[in-house]
C-alpha cells in the first residue's frame, strides 16, 4: 500500500458511510492533504456538494446538508469547531480528525455540543500530504526553524517538532506498523524528533501502535537536511525536479501566471502522477528524452485531431461524441506539457543554465580544486549569469573546498559581494557554519574513506553518460547502507534498546528541513527496481534552491537578532 | 489504515455533561424563560428527546440567555434552523435523478426490443417497430424534460447555496451525459433497422408512393431527434467538468470563492475611501454618512456575506 492510496481510502471511508448530501469542511492543511489525493468530481460522486474552510464566516444555515469535518486536532480548530457547534448550521455533524485527539479536546467539544448534533467523532490518520506514491511532505510554514538551536525560539521549535512527530506517527499508523527508530547523531533537532516519536509510539499511545509484528521491524530514520546541503542547491534536469526548480510545484500544482504568453486556462495546471499518465511515465526522465516524448505525444494528438475532422456519416458522429471527453482531456494535457516545457527551455536559455549546471555538477561530483576555482571565477565575471546562480556556485564551492584554500575562498566571497547587489553578506559563511564539514555525518563528497575515493575514481574512469545528471544525492548511499545493514550505529544510533535484526522491509526516511524531488526520484527508482526493501521519503517541505536559500536567510536573520539581544 | 473511533468516549462525556447542564439550563432561565414565553415551551422542555419541539424549547432558554452572555452573534439565523426543510431545488434534483433512472430502464427495454426486432421472424415486425417508436419517444421526452429541469437548477444569486446547486447540477449533468451516450447509439440502431426493413420490402413488393412518404417522414424524425441530441450535448458540455485539470482541484474551488469575496471587500474599501475623501472635502462628517451608506448598499450584492463585510467596514470607521 502506498501513500496516495492510503489517503484516498481514508477519505473514501469518511464519506461513504454517510448517505445524502454532504458538505466537506477542511482546514488550511487538510485542504492540501485531501486535494492531492482526491478530485472535485470524485467528491461530487460521493455527494459532496460544497467544500468549505473551517474559518469561513458564513452564517447561511443549510440543515439539509450533513457536515463532514476533516481537521487537524489543533487548538485553534477546536475553538472554531466549538463556536460552530454552539450555533449549528447543518443538519448533522460528523467529525474526523487527522491525528490523535487529546482527552481534554474531546471534553471541550462535548461540552459545546448542547444540541447534540454531532453523530460521530473519529481519528483518521491522514496527516501528511501524499504528493507521490512514495513521497510525502508536511508543508510546514516555519521550515527555517530547524536550523536554529531550540533556545532561540522555544515555542516555534516546539510546534515544529510536534508537527513532525504528528506527521511521522500518522504515516506509521496508516501503514499499520511500529518501527524501530534511528536518527542522525550530529543533529539536535533530528534527535529530538526521533525521541519524541519513540515516546509517543512506545509509551503514550503504545496501545494504538500495537500491531501484529512482522518478521523484521520496519525502520524510521530521521536525518537532517544540513547533512546534504548540496542537493537542494543544484540545478535539476529531470522533469518533475526541473519544474519545481525553475517554476515551482506546490501540492502538485504549478503556477504559470507569471510566464509570458500563456492561455487563460493554462495559468495554473495540475501535475499529478495519479491523474496524468504522460507525467507518470516521464516525471523521472531527463530533459532531452522528455522533449522526444513530448514530440511523439503531439504527433499522436495531431493524428487524432485529423481523424476527428472528417465526420461524414452518423457513425463517425457517434464515435466523435463518445470520444469527445477523452479528446478534450488529451488536448488539455498536450497543451499543458508543451507550455511547461517551452517555459522551461526559455528559462534555461535566459539564465544560461547549461553552462552553470555543468560547473555545478563538476563541483558536486568531481575533484580538482584549481580547475573548479577557475570555472567559478569565470562564471562570476560573466555578466549574463543571474545573481542566484552565482550565489549557488560560490556556496557549492565553499561546501566542497572549505578547508583546502581559505585565501581563494575569501577571494570568491569578495567577488560575489561586489558583483551581486542582492547578495546578503555572510550568507555563505552562515551556510558553512550550519552545514560545514565539521557538522556533517555522511560522506557527502565521497572523499573521506579510501573505499569511497576508489569508487569515485572508478566512476571517473568509466566516464559519465550525462554530465548534467551525474550527481547522486547522499540519500542514495544512505539507502544502500540500510539495505546492506552497514549503517553505522555510532553515526545513526537507535532509540531505546531496539536493534535492527535482518533487513527491514519498510523504511521511512524523514528529512528534517525538507526533501527534494531529486531524492524522491532516487527513492522511486529504487522501489521500482524492487529489491525487497521499500523506502518512503518524507520531509517538512519539498525544497528547491529558492526555498532552501530563503530558509537560510530567514534563519540567519533570526540568529543575528537573537545574538544582538 | 488505522482509525480510532472516539464517538463512544465523546458520547460519554456529552451525556455526563448534559446531566450537569440540564438543571442549570432549566433552573436559571426558568424564572425568566417560561414566564415571558408561552407556557407550552416549559411543558415541552421536560420532554427530553423529542425531535421538533426540543430544538425550539432548547432555543428559547438560550435566547433569553443572549443578553447576559453576549457571546451569541447568530441569533437571527436561529429562525431558519427550526424550519429544517431543504430548499425547493433539492426536489428538482431528486426529480432529475428519478427521471434518469426511469430513462435507464427504458433504454434497457429498448435494447431488448431492438434485439427482438432484428431476429428473423415470419411476421412483418410491425408491432416491434411500433414499440420501438413509442419507447424512443418516451426516452426523448424524459431526457428533454430532465434537461429543462437541469437548466432550472442553475444558480441565481451569489452565495454558498448557489455553489451547492452548481455542484449538484454538475453531478446530475454527469449522469445525464452517460445516459445520452447510451441513447445515441440506440437511435442509430433505429435507423439501420429502417434501412433493412425497406430493402426487404423493395425486393418483395412494388414501391408505393405511400411507403416512400412514410420513409421520408421517418428519416425526418431521425434527423430531428439527432438535432435535438446535438442541442442537448451542446448545453451539457458547459456542465461537464474537465477532469484532471485545475478546475477539478478541490482547493481551487475553495480559493475561488475566497478570492471573489476578497475582491468584493477590496471594492468596498475603495468605495469607502472615496467616500472618506468626499467627507473631508465637505468637512461635514455627519451629513455624508447617509449617502455613503447608500452607495454601499447599492454596490453590495444582496447576500448575507456582503452584509457582514459591510457592517465590518462601517464599524471600522
């Protein structure tokens, strides 16, 4: 069972037992949870005729409708619900919560339900946004919090951890598993989240998590984004990751409003592997292959259009009428993908991403400090390169050659500062402080132990297929170690006295600070190859370089003000 | 897929709380409540779990409570609650779905008759032809009637209610669409049967003029019904939802409403700022209040949401 199916089943079960006309009431986070998995027309089929937000102020009474609430059990939601139960607008109330309710919350609700309109109160653990079958996100607003020590802003840090724990717990409840938990030793926030999750699963709610034991217990690994700061800084060349990097995907939606020459119905498009078979088969393809496949699709479409044009007999007409919905769908799909690819080629052209990306990949994958320094300097001097790309190049260089040549690093810093007006001083240094070599656990650049160095050299000799997609995220190594049982206990300790026996069949990796689509691709490709271990990837958000840099800036700003105080 | 049912626990708490609440509710307002309102409410109040009366009797003490608690913004909406009847368009929707069901059974009947008519038989099959015609006519009638109803369903006035109606319309539309596709194919069959029949006749009998006229009439009928169908298809294509596109996204449908409301709010504020400028120009605040409110009433749509916004903006002043 994969994530999207799980969420769909939850929603289906919620709606099917309540006959008649329904109104579905959601909060700001369950809206995205529901809408990535369900569509409006599917809701209509279940007789849901109105979808509202819980904070809607409407007073219209509609007693002929039955209200189905699906909310996160936050205290704000409970307060809103209380007010609405005191003045019921709908005939029946069915309350579903996406996570564990506190006893006091149930009491508060029961207290305000004076007219006894509530028919059921349930916990349905769909508390994560399942964007792909093996990839979930929690869409956290305050994602930069993970970079700050807990003492800087205790309430925010607390709510950040709570949300992460809730999300992870919900995933395991939906999967009906109780895992052994490991975390990255060097990260305080990962440790905290891991410990709180363990406390919830083995102490507070151990009854709820008491499932039938499987032969090998599943594994939860909590790691920190700062262990691999390189992946979110790179330009991407596979379809899904590229769209996110260049345009931006939010809950499987792409906003094309800012792009020139887009027809009105294409301003916002849906990019979901569930509903769009072309996207499903191409989301992990690189840009070149994607172009070829789009061309085939356009050709096919043209053929169909031609055959639709000569309608002569009534039979033809009948066929046309029967195929029309399908045809419309295909038309929308074709123009969607063509628009997107055109827009991306435009951006690639404009920002000279082919050149930039080549240097980025060199920095991330191959050695050679002198050559790298020259390449970065050259690009910094190039007027046509955009500010954000320069900043990223310097960051990648700094992460890679932090200790090798401080003088040259300083030169780059100065050059960057003089070139880009937008550049905030000290951001690269802040990144090094956050995710420098001393902070990292994993062997990010594959140059720590002899084995990795040898492997790198072997790869260098073999030559690479595609210079733009040669980078493998650190997660790939981590996954391999898990499969081979070589993940070191010193670096990734267990919580409590649990130990891994044998190879786990289900592994959930949670990256505090956000995942990337490149990593999601690695996971999906691994699962497709079917090696007996199934991975699920999740994170607080889905990062692209823009979001990563924004979080970094925000964290830097906060830590600076807190230091000043 | 774990779920946990908290209903029993909830009910336990609710029952426990009710036993606490009931004496309080009947005690404190009982001095004010029954004496001021009719005596019937007090007698019904003891009744317990009765459907209609309880809701009113529970409301009465609440109402007498309102001035004290001050936390009761929606008193006016209470009146509607007691009605409890769905609006008239719900009946329409139900009628459409009933019609659809009837049409579906008719269509399956039609298919059977068609099959029978196509079987080789010694009779001339006149009866079958007749039943086919009658059935087809009935189905077309049903579809046409449903379509008219569907048009009637279309929303009037901007409110959430209309949203619901639009959605209901969409769903019925989908049903409708499927049915029509079914019938189209049947209609075509109809024509082919005619062709077969006439050829058979031609080879056997001399063609009479009367027969030709008959045939022409039938063809005209077929053409007419095809045209009708085309019209229905055209009307319906507006209602059918594009699946897999942004229109089909749930949050898009919510945000749409929200942004419309926001837009309205912005417009109101613009009006207000214009008014304020006027006020300042005239240096006479009091006189200007009335024209300003007039403008607002004029500009706002006649729905509750607008009114709330309106009062909010006015209060802000």
